[in-house]
């Protein structure tokens, strides 16, 4: 695996080896990483509820499709029963 090198030829292993202009961004990068970890945890916690909601919607769609299919199979009887 290739490593990234600075202009001086030194490998960049992380922030400790990074030039000073990169080191000044360390707190921002750490905060962004922390925020991302927290949001990822929140999403994982919300997933079961989201999956349940999707299952309910799929069930409703299936029921509506069945009703639409029944209406197509028996259009005359439905029309006569409702008018």
C-alpha cells in the first residue's frame, strides 16, 4: 500500500506528522468525527422504528392493491351495489 508523502519526502501517518497548516484543523476534524459517530448511533437506534413503519406502509399498499384487483375483476357488481 502506498503512503502519502510531504514535499520533503516524509510519510504522513496522521495529524502528528502533518504540517502545521493541517494540524490547526485537528479540533474541527475531531468534532466532525464525534458528530458523525453520534448521528450514526442515533440512526441505528431509529432503524427498528423505521423498519416497522415501512412494513406498515407495505401492508397498506398490499391491501389497496388487493382492493383494486377485486374492483377490476368485478366492476359491474361493484357499480350496481353502489349506485
